[in-house]
C-alpha cells in the first residue's frame, strides 16, 4: 500500500461522533481507520459494488469488535446508487476509486447528495500511470480533472494533503 489510511484520516480531521462514507471501500483499510477515528458514537458506511469484499469487511469488523461500520452494496456510477439518505454524511473518503468509475460526474454528484451542507470530501487517486503500477494511462483521473469536476458539481476546493507516493490527495467542501 502506497498510502497510510490512518495518517490520511488524521489529515482529513475525521472526528469523534461524525458520520463518514468510504466510497469504493475495497478491503476496508479506510473504513477501519475511519471507524476508529469516529469512535462508538460515530458511524462509517463502507460502500462498494463487490459483495464478496463487503462480506469479508463485515466479518473482519465483527472480529475487531467495530460495531460502527455498516456495509452498503452500491453502484457508484449512479446518482442515488448508494441508497443513503440525502444530507446525512459529514465526510466522504474516495480513495483509489475514481480512476475505475465510468461516470465520474454522477459519482461526484452522489457524494454531494449524501453530504450535509458544508460536508467535506477527500479524494485520493493516482497521479499518473507508472509502468505497470496503477491504472492504464487512459484511466488516470488526474488532479486537474478532479478539481474541475468537483467544482463543476458544487464543491469548493479546500486544500491538498500529503498522501504518499504516486498519488494526490484533495479535500473539497460542499457549497
């Protein structure tokens, strides 16, 4: 892993009692780090399209005694695809998922839809394609495209965070 979820969660200022959505949770590294950060009073929605990964994550959460993680099977390419109620999430984490999405604009709109007014999104993705590491060159969703898309759908760019080799990290706030 190139990026440290705990470090990135800390830079994103995930706090106790907040509600976080992890878009494209995969193996759950960010969901687990967020669950620790939000504490027992907070909640983490671990969202993915792969049911087998969600089942594995759910089992691991039980083993770790993390009762504040809820797995959500969803299509992130569709507005409304998470089935999460509008405006209830404090923070969204989307790490290494946007390069894989077919409809990035709908995904950004879904993040906006579920966030509370003033809610924040952390986008982490590949800077480039690196000779067999990361996405194919045509799939790279670079930092410039990311800023343009998120601003287009109603976010304001807040700041960069340092997320490790070969990646960028951007924080946006819902207007």
